[in-house]
C-alpha cells in the first residue's frame, strides 16, 4: 500500500508540473505569480489552492489542484456546466446562487462538502470559484482522476521516472518499464526499485545525452535526459528520444568531412565562417598559404581573430593605422555578405593574394585565397615589354600605325599623331582601318591616289600584300606609304614624309624627318 501511495504521489507530481505550464497566465490577478486573498483575508500559495477563474461562464485559468478536481479532459466551455451539475446534485440552488453573485462583494459560501466548503465571488467580469478543504492537505482525487493520471504518464512519448534521495528509481512510466524489459528480455518489472537505464546513482547529472545499447542491435538508442529537483528531496527525470538528432549530426559530420576531402586538393585556400563568424571549414591550402597552424584553425577562431593572426604573420596588406584597418575589416565582412568583395592583397613579403568573399546559406560567409604572385609578375613583365616596344616606336622618325586582324588600331607612335593630328591614346572610341583610310584621303589630293590599286583606294582594306606608293598631300609634301603584313592577321602602315626640293637642287634622295610634336 505504501508503494501504491508513493507511485500515486509521483504521478500527481509529474502531472502537476505539466499542468502548471498552462495554469499561470491569469489576467492582472495572476500576473507576476502573486497570491490571491482567501475569504478570511489570509494569503495562501496559488499552487496549494483549488481555484477556478471564469469569464462569461468560460474557464480562463485554474490552479493545478483545480484541474485535478475537474477531471479530464478539461474544456473551457464545458467546465462551468460540469462543476455546476456536480454541485447541484448534492446541493440544489448552487446554480442560482452563482448567477446572482454581486460584483466586488465578499466571498459567498455556496455549500458544504464532506471534505470542505465552496466559496465564490466576483471581481469585475471575472467569477472566482474556490474549494477549501476541511483539513490541511484537502481531499484526495477520486479513482477516476488517478486512472486518468496513470494513463497520461504511460501514454507520454518520453521516458519519465523519479529517484529518491539515495538515487534509487522508485517510480517510472510504462515506456521506461518497457525499455527495461527490452534490455533484460523479460516482462516489465512491477515493483520498485527499478533498474537504472542511463547512469549510476553517483552521477545524476541535471541534463545530458545518453545512449542505451539493445542486445542484437548494432546502433544504440539515444536520449536527451533532463532532470528536476522535487520537494521530497528526490529527482524527476525525462528522457526524450534523440535518434533523429544524432543521425542528423552524424550526416552533417560526414558531409563536412566529404567537403574537407574534396577541398583538400584545391590549390586555393578556403575559409568558411558560420553565421556567428566562427571558422566552420577550411582546407590544407589555407594553412599552407597563411602559415596558420592547423591546430589553431581547428579551434574555430572568429573572423576577427583569424584576420588578426594574419596581420601578425604579415599576410595582410599593412595599413597606415590600426583603427583604419579595423574599419576596413568591418567593410570586408559587409561586402562578403553581399557577395561583392574581391580584392588583391599585396603582402609585405612580395606575394600577392586574390581574396574573394561570397555569401553562403544560413548567414555564412566564405573567403577564397588565391596566390596570384606569378600571374602579377607576368603581368608586370608584359606591361614593361609593351612600354619598351612603345618607346622604340616613338623613336622612329616615320609615322607607324598597326591594325589588328579585326581592323582596329592597336599601336601607333608619336610621329603618327603629329602627321595626322590624331592621338589614339586620348580617344575614347576605338579607331578602325576604314575610318583611318577616310581620314588619310581627306589629307591628300584625290588625283594622287586615284585607282583601285592604290593603298588609299576603296579596296585597300582587303589587300594583305606588302605594297609601296607615294601620294601628294594637300600641303604640298610627298608622302611615302608602305604596308607590311604581320603575324595573326595584323597589318603595319609606315608613312615617310618628303619635303619638296627648291629649284636647282641636285640632291634627289634627301629626306626630311618630320619634327616630332
């Protein structure tokens, strides 16, 4: 009998804690979990009272003891009618007395019960109904209530059990007992103390993830265990199935490992920071390029700590001052979130990194580090060679122009700009061969290039053979023109200006070089 009473009390404690979650939002009276004065003016804890609160005959709140007294299931619209019918059967006139309650008056005693009395009062539009026990502790719930509570605990989709102060399992619901029977290959135990499933008496952690291995199964069952202290110096436990969570975490780890193996062979350094800006994923190339230790990267540093360490290792462009650098880092993070960050970092060591920031799902940000030192060196060398070639052309006394296979001007010298009055490097639009031919014709006398075979003639742009001819400019000078085909379909035009000789001059082979502008 003692065991039965203890089991019953454990069931009541578990359900009372569950019911209290839905019974503590009374209007201004229950706010901040304050107490309500009883009929005699004393103050009593709400949890220990059997109190109903109605508005327009609809239940809006109740204490846990009141929910136990009303039975289950509790419906807001039916509770008033059920209570009135229950009291009216033994005390006729209770319904009429409730309907005639005056507002803001002292509590009225409606009737006497074998185990107490019933009080009612009204405050504004709220009606309060309280059952006061004749002796401390009140009346025990009837057999219907106990049966419902046992069904409620046994039908729960979680394992529930309680331990005494010594750590012995003194009560458990049906799912817990079935798991014990499954482990031992027997029927569910009927008498406490029951076997402990998850940990020894000395451990008793407040919350943790635990596993149970079933004989004949390769994978264990996982549970999230939560515990709460009881007033009786015991402890109440809840174990929720966590197999889906464990499987999802395992799948995520496998996915991350697969990504890590995939990115391990990339020469580009990869660093992915989660929504909290903690390093979530990196590849070996990142460690090689930045000289950051893999052990340090594995500790998941923040984005700011990562960039600080890069700065210490001289793998960041050196700013003028630290304040401007911190502001630049904030702008870097913002630009990466928008997918617009792309910059070349010229490092003090002479290396150049191309850094790209891209947004990822769930607020994450990915940074790609690419070593473009060789590319930048080749680019600078190429630009140097172009500058050298241009300077060589500018030293030539003849005007020179080079057109690509697409008939666009790609190169010219200073003598060409002085001769034709065109500075190609100052023009916004591209200059084509057809436009240049027309410009050359406008500066020369038409009769000097008449005929289809002339270099300046209508069909000159289609002729790819080397040719030489002389034309007369409108200023009176004689202009020698020579074309030379180049590689990849390009064509070179060379212009030599000859000044007319005075009468009686015998030197017929003299050329005068055009003065450079």
